[in-house]
C-alpha cells in the first residue's frame, strides 16, 4: 500500500510531527516507520521552512534513529492533545524537560528569510532522534506556554487524525483541499440523493 504524503498544515513543527500518523484507506498509517522515512520527513520540514538549515544539518550529522523513542513521544503528545491540554500541562512538561536533557540545545542567530530581522534558532547538541526529540520538546514547551495551545484543534473530519493551530477561530479542517472538500461533498451528496 502506498503511504500518504507528509503534510505541512499543523502550523508548528511539533504538530506536523504529530500528523505523521494518518488514517488512510481504513487503516492507521505511521509515516515515519523507518530511518529513511524520518530523514525524508526532516528534509521535508527543512524544505517548507519548519526546520532551519543549521538544525537540519545537525540532525542528519552523527545520526541515530531510535524509532520506538519517536513513537513514544508522538503517542504521549497525541494523548496530551486529546485530554484537555490546559489541565495536563503540569504532567506533560516534566516529560518534555527530561527528553531535552538527553540532547541540550544551543542557540544561534540567523537572518529571517522574509524580513531584515533575525531569528533565535535552537540547535540540538546531538543529531538523530535525540536531537529531533529535543527540538520537538522545545517547540512543545513554547506551544504550551503560550496562547497557541488554546487554539490547537483536531480536524473535524471524523476519519482524520490531524491537529492544527486554528488562528482564525473559524477553521474546522486540517486542509480545505482534503478534509474540507470531502466533508462538503459528502453533505452535498446526502442532501441531494436522499430527496428521491
């Protein structure tokens, strides 16, 4: 079975990582089930600007790919998002801090791509899974200590597992091109074919 493609509609690195498990043709599919798939996802995140080039280079240098650790992180993150996140921050944040202890972060300043400003970019001391988990934990901590957490929503398509940041307050779907159109088509079909 051909896997679905990686997505970039989470609006945060950590939500895009959460969305690497998808429901596809009646099955739950793990998109990062091999070291090459993890590398491909990291490459995609760099291409779309979710990972800076300096982070990308560090992650792929001296790489170790402990896939069960990645799966455990994603499982805990999804569990946190499902279970009323504001009430569970104090249980989840120590886990994130302990994950980051395995690959501390350094910081560098890089020019912002779209302006004359600069960005403060965290760089993990290790590559591979420890470094990726450090970046994901850091992004998670930034998300849960800001108002962004209150805007994180699950796609309203019942067969979709995706999360995204609902900045407009009106967004219902992970992507209008996929889930939004499917649900609208389904409602349209039911409305006009049940009249007969």
